[in-house]
C-alpha cells in the first residue's frame, strides 16, 4: 500500500513538473532525450510515481515544442 497522501502526491507532481519545465528549457535536446528515456524506464520499473511522471511530462512537452518549431519554423 502506498503511504503517501493524495495531496502530497499532487504537490510533488506539480513541483517536479515546474522544475523539470525550467530545467528542460536550459539543456540541449540530446540531454532531454536521455532524461525522458530514463524517466520512462523508471516509470516502467516503479509504476506510477509522481516525481517521475512530472519529469516525463515536462520533458516530453519541451521535446514536442522543439520538434514542432523545427518542422514548422516561424519567421
């Protein structure tokens, strides 16, 4: 049984999402790919974890944004 309260899980997810969003914008894309791969492996092994899901979601959102900017450049 999970000992964390739902409020703690939501807060930890939001904090991790916020921090990962800031960090993912400041690192290179190749490191973002490594981070999202490691977070995905961690989620697969550990199951639902708010910290890893926040990292995965924020890094994936950043990679999606970079990919769209690369495919459809706006001048």
